[in-house]
């Protein structure tokens, strides 16, 4: 099962980064390997937010859609994602956001997943860290671009 963690210091307000991660329908505009996104449910509660969404991801000929349950804990500034259905046997990822100094936010992204297809799972394991770094780069660049538009 591929498992990894990425930490980044990003020049952006914590709230803006959280909003960026929760804006799932915009992922195809900037996230590598993401072709489509669809929100089915978006429930905003006092202390949390719950989103049910589909993401179509892939590379080359391999594309598939999976449905996920996204839960944002507003008190802890923590986003947890679990798969509901699709090609993934298991998916669990978390986004943690920590205020640092002078408008810098540290994000910690942990992911653990397994694809039902054993062949594809073994292929993903080989290139997983590289792909994760590209995705983290994409979020960082998007945050910096949105931040520069505000200034």
C-alpha cells in the first residue's frame, strides 16, 4: 500500500489554503492527473463541513473515477478524506494546516491508499512519491498565484 507524507511552507493565509483544498471542482484546472471533479453533497455545519465528491484521475490510458467523503474539522483545521467507491480498495488522506510566521502556513499532507487492481497498484507504488510531489507543487503554485492576485 503506497503511503507518504509531504510538508510544505507556503506563503499564504491558513484560511486561503483550506479554501483552496476544499474547492474540489477547481482541481482539474491545476492538479496533475486530475481530469474531472463533481460535488454531490456540500454540507456546512457549525464545527465542520462535509463534502461528497467524485474525482476522475489517471495518466495516459489509465483513467478512473472514485467517490470520496471529505470532512473538514473547523476547530482543528484538519481535512480528512476517505474513499467511498471506485477503483480504490482503500484511501485515507489528511491535510493539516499550521500558522507559522508572517503569513506563512505549513501544510502537512499524509496519504495512504491501495488500488483494487494489483498491477496498477504496483505501478503506482513505483512512481508514487514523484506524483505526490508534483501534486504538492501544484497546490503550492496555485496558492501563490491566488495570493499574488489579492495583492
